[in-house]
C-alpha cells in the first residue's frame, strides 16, 4: 500500500480586482505564502487569511491551500 508524506504547504489568498473593461469578466489577483506548517488546520489557516485580508485594499474572494506530498511504498 502506498503512503503520502506531506512535504510542504502553501496558502494562497485570491482577491477580486474589479471587472475587465472590454469583456466584463472578473479579474483576480493572488497573494501566496510559502512554508506553511503542513500540520496547520483549516481553521487556523482561515483565521490567518481573514486577518491578512483585512490589511489588503482588495476584497477577499477565496482562500486556497496547496499541499505537496512524496508518495512511497508503505
């Protein structure tokens, strides 16, 4: 059976930056934070993201977590 070991995590905040003048489609900007603790819970990341978003000029649209894992035989 294979086992996945979390190698690193990244927290990404997605901000709404208005609408495209020509197409009317929404524009989003990302702010990424690397070296997030791999054992951080969703509640902890949400709390940090909401505090950080209060320091930004743009409105927070989404909070994302990206994990990388090494897969090996277990």
